[in-house]
C-alpha cells in the first residue's frame, strides 16, 4: 500500500497561510503545485487520507514560495504550522505533559497521521530522546527530514519546552534517526 497522510497537514497549512500571509500567498503556493493538486488547499478535510506525494509537493511549494530556501527558514515555518495545527485545547493538554512523555507518544501520533509504510520507535537516553523512523521511503527528500525536525520541535514546544532542539543523527532513503534535547 502506498503511503498516505491525513488532511490535517493540508488544513493546518491552509489556516496558517491565510492567517500569516493572506489569500494571495495561498494562491501563489497553489500555483507551484502540480496541476492535478491545485485546489488542494481550498477546502482540505482533516480526516481524509491524501497521497504522500501531495504532501511532498506542498512542502516543496511552501518552501520555495514562503522561505528564503534555507533549512532554518523552512524548519521555522513548519514548526509554526505544527503549533497552529495542534489547536488550543490539545495544546493545553500537552502543556500538562513533559516533552519526554509527548515524544514517547510519537509512534501513536504517526499511526494516526499516516497509513501505509513507516515505523517509529522511541528510545529514552540519559540526556536526550532518540526517535527512529524506518521503512518510510521519503527521507531522501530534504524537506521530509526538515519537516520531521520541525514537527518534533513543535510538539515539544506545545508540551512546554522553551527551546527544544531536534538533530538528525543519521538517515538513508527510508530511515531517519533524530536526537531531541528538550
């Protein structure tokens, strides 16, 4: 089965785009998408499954249109979109948990957000948490590695960490190991 992702990614991006950049920016991002994906951001459904390739296109389009192209700018943007997508109520709940607790729940979050390929394991070490992704053939795409860092940092911030740092330890075409210091 091909990998699919929940529409919450598209819904969160749309909301963040409109709130921070306006409808003109939304239109410019959509113009960067493949013709068959144009319109995707007009009315995405959070609970609907979309092909992983649609998210890959969206990541490339937003990075090209809304950042300076740097890894830092892209991570900051995706982290903001992640926080936007978490929502106030869920953020309140997360603030009651520690970043370590939230990170241990990443495999559950993954299973709710994606179906098809991919596995996630979490290991708590003395000074950090290591999150290991495997069997997910999208990590050759730098945007996916950076999105993973930004998403992890965003959920740690939602859990009250002021300056979480996620770093890629190693990666291949279908694996990614990330160390998180919160």
